[in-house]
């Protein structure tokens, strides 16, 4: 693939030292050339080019008794290419940890989901992780934000992004990323929503790649995803001023109420965080929507620990109530994943009381962060 002339070869470094109520930290913004080898689906689908076509796509995808992915699938194609990936690496001023946390955002977000600046970084997961002594690496998934964009139907799909996640994992272990002066003994993959799907899938498709999983805003029940698709009020991304440079086939939430519906639980958030979530939101491709589930249908061979932590009011993964499973033997939807990790050293499922899907934006964020960081510290280490 031809590389954009706006980037230089190798990593572009922008150094920043951040000090807040949290411990001072060193952060570096990076543009990394990432080799990717992936097996993508080939879909017989024209990229939506107006809002009527976007709505038709959503209605076709959520139609009960149908599987749009299978209906438009014509085969598979191998992609072997190099992509520009934007990322931010942070470490404590005392130096890097032996374990790095690789942070993958979900649909609608870029890497800033993990480092929310509002209220003096009080909502920043990265700031709290650095306080614990961890190095972090947050990235924009291939296709969105500052990472390289591409064809929205047959290129920017889940398996392409999972392959990029694997390459980044290996590069972090090897210490081969310009701007990061060390390699890491262990890599823990922390995801949110679609980022959790990709982290889970990484451990399935590349056994041994992960030393531990933290899956936030996640379960392995799929019957509520249509709630998310309908609640998002999806429109053509380039019909919105902030996304005018994205090609057709990228779609995005059309208004703040849609973001509220899908991400926030009633009465559990500061209105300024809803404003921020809408203003900083990012689009998704129809190719991602068609390949959404990744490898989550498969048993996971992970031998390290896994934490699943999800809000009790999560809409897409619990239908708004994670405890109401319809089966008294299953206390919550997260527990459905336990049998899928037969080799794990530790499985833990945590429901965040009254929280919605966008855990990092809600009043309960401190509980969420402490639960995650305590789990990693106790089961993987620094």
C-alpha cells in the first residue's frame, strides 16, 4: 500500500511530560509502521454514501433471523501490508515497568478513551496505571483517528486490526518501536467493548501472545448488539464536519443523545463527560460492523489470568441488566465466559453496580480502575 506523504518513515515522536494530581509521567506520541498479515472477508456490498443507505445497512444488519455478514460474504482475501498506527506510550518518571499494558479502544473512540484529560486527568486510566507503576501503550485502531484510514468495506475489518494488535504486541516485547527504549517481559491486553473483542480474539488466533486479558464493557452474549446499532443513530461519517475527510462507508453516531443511550447509565455521570464523549467520538466502518465478533465464538487458550468487568446497565452486552440472565444458575452474563477459558490461571468477573457501557466516563471509574490494576498486580505483576 502506498504510504501517505504526510508521514515520515519510522516513528514520529512527540515528547510530553504530564503532571497532575497523579504522579508525574513521561508520555510519547508515536506514529509506527506496523506490518500486518490478515485474512479479510470479501463482501459484495457497496459502501453507503448517504444517510438513507446507512440506515438501510443498519436495518439489514439487525433483522432478526438473518445474518447480513453471511448474506454478503463472497470469499476471503489475504492482506499483507504496512500501516501507519498512531499510539501513545507512557511510563512513570522512575522508569518503565517489566509489564506493559496494551490498551485498545472500542467503537466510537480513539486512544484518548484511556487518558481522559477532563477534571485534571481524574478520569484517566493511564494516569492511575502509571501511579501503580505501569507502562502503558494506547493505540488508535487501524482505520480510525490518527492511524491510517482505508477502504471501509473490504479493508478496515476486525481481523486486520487483530493482526495489527499482534504485530504491536511483538514489537513491544522485542523493544523494536522507535521512541520506546526498552522491551517488555510481559504484555497484558486491556480492551473496551470492540477492543475487548479484539483482545480476546488475539489470544485465540495467536496463542501465547498475551500474558493476561482485561476485558471491559464485554460479555459473550450477542443478542443485545442490535440495541447498540439502533441506539447509535448512525449517519454517514463524512456528513459531519469533524469527519469530512473519511471516505464513504465510515459511519458515526449522529447526536449526543445516541452517545448517551449507548454509553451512559441514568444518573451515573457528569454531563461534561457526555459532552466530551460526543465531541471526541470517532467513526466505525461497515467492514468492522460486519466482522464485529472476531474470534469470540471460539474457546480461548489463554493460560494467563482474565478479568471481565462490565457495568450492570451495559446496553450492548447485557441489554441494560447484566444480572437478569433468565437462568438462576447463571448469576450474570459475564459468567457465560468462564467455560471458554479452560486453561486460565485465574478467571474473575466483576459487575460495576449501576454503570453503563462507557465505564471510563462514569462516576464509578475509580472503582473500575482500582479493580483492574489490583487484578493485574496480583496476577501478573509489575
